[in-house]
C-alpha cells in the first residue's frame, strides 16, 4: 500500500507508560462515548466526520468509509499532521521541502476526489529536520520510538501538537472521530501511533474548559465528539473485539460506489508517484484498481473497533 510507512523501521509496541495511559483513556472513554449498534448508526447520527492521520496519503486506508460519509451528506474532514517530507519511496522527488509539496498535493487531490475538506498541519515527517533531509541526513523512527519522543520532536516554542488536536475539535466540532489505533497504528509507524494517542486523549478532554482555557477567551467552545473509532486493518489480529466492515458497494459521492472512489484515490497517488503515464494509461489503471480493491477486502473493508467495547 502506498506510503503508509511500510518498510520504515518502527515500533509496534509501546513502552509501559503508554500502556498505563491506555487504561486511563479507556475508562474515560466509557463515559464520553455513546453506545451505538454500529459505526453506520453513528455515521447516520453525525453531521460532521473527522479522520485524523499522520502523513499525506494515510487517508487512503479509510477512503472507502470517507466516501460513504461524503455520499451520505456528512461534512467530512481529513486532518494530516505531517507534510510527509521523509517519504521512503523513491518517487523522483528530493526529500525535504520538494517532497512535502508533492505529498501535500497528494492529500489535496485525494480530498477533492472524496469531496472532503483537507486540513494540513505543519509537523515534520520522521526524526530528521527538513534541513537535514535536504542535506541527505535521513533517519527513521526506531521500532522502540515512544510516543513521547515523537511529541517532543514535534513540539516547539510556538506549536504544540496536542493543543492543535484540541483546537481542531473545538473549531470543527466533529461528531464522529476516526484515527489510528495507538498501539498498532496500521504499520506500527510511530507517527501513526502518536496521532492516534493524541486524538484519543483529545476526544476525552476537548469538552473540558480547563484544558487550554485560552481557547475559550478566543471564542472557541468546549466540544465533545460523540464517537471515536480506531482504524484497523481487516487482516489484523483483533480477536475478541467487535469488527465492522465497510461495504464496497455502498454509495459514495458523485454516484460512484465506495470502492470506485477508493480506487480513484489510489490511482491519484500513482499519478503523482509514476514518472510518466498517459491519460489512457491512467483510465486503465483506475479500471484495474477497482478490480484490485474488490479482490482485496482487507484493504478496503476496514476493521473499525469501538474503543468503548474493549473491556
Ligand atoms: Zn502514514
């Protein structure tokens, strides 16, 4: 799958402190989250849906559900925390600012296909600075990288990723939040896990007026999203947890099915990552992508786990 961090050396497990926070988070989530029979019931009751990812193109993992959300008339946001400067694939673009520009374009194009609104945050992809990447000093997060390391790397005197997460929720007022599960993060990528953890914590605290109270003085209001769902791969071992799958043939935007929209998003990335492709080749690529998506339900019929069910 394009650009989900595949191949990056990164951790699938968290350090003990994160495990402790997991327990705290889940105990709060039980009170913060309303019971529904399925994510589709939650979607039906939502006006606004927000997906939160780490890199431009992460949204492809959830594109079929986002297509279904837009198709159902929901205001749908795609939030991306990093600009993707450290893309591991050779796509013919130098790492650093040129790569960031290219990948942010991937996100904008995917959002346009989906009919969703992209929100790009300015954090750096990977532990190297932009300047280091442009000098060829390329590092990736270790398998043992903790969420705290990533957050400390992102935090600056002017910017705090957790405050950004809280502000986004207060500004956009999503009813339904979707993000990576914080211990698995799809590929185990440290930044996937980090945004999952930040989003879950923000889900629990955005309604608390004592958290970043200066937001209220600037006109924002506390906001409690009604549901938080984790995005898991359909082939992950999630035994014991309720799983829901996204119907491939569900209606998406523009009269297309969820699968067809997902395929269009995948082809859009390939348009950027292939050095050359004619319009005819792209049409054929999209036809093949629809066939591929239908044949690989683990990549389109995502498992979505309801955190409040996890006890
Ligand atoms: Zn990613």
